[in-house]
C-alpha cells in the first residue's frame, strides 16, 4: 500500500474507532474484525476501550482477554485490585 493510501486508511480507522456507535454488538464485532483485518490494531484497541462505558463490559472483557479484569476496573481504567471488607474501615 502506498504511503498516502496508508495514511488515509489510518485516519479513517481512527475516526471509526473514536466515533462509531457502540450500541450493536454485531456491528462492533464486524468493525473490530475489519480494523484488525487491515492492520489497524491500535484503533481496534481504542474501540474496545469504549465498550465498558457503553454498557458492554462483558464484551470488553471477552475481547481483551479479561482475566486481569475479573475484579472490575479502577477509575483510571486499570485492573481493580483485590480487596476485603476490612479494607473499607
């Protein structure tokens, strides 16, 4: 792919990842597959990161190999640490 075409593809992929509606799991799967198919893995990650805020935390965990997120997410988006009721004291 020529440099200009690659640059246009990158811009289009960034727009899709940042602005596509995330209200249809089937469409999300399709767009993620399309992004990965053209090598836009960073943009696929951006789209995946938008899923929890849209109410698709289970899909987010599935797509991101979420064992590290089995306790949920901290406010900064990282994996939540293990805690006990005594920690709330």
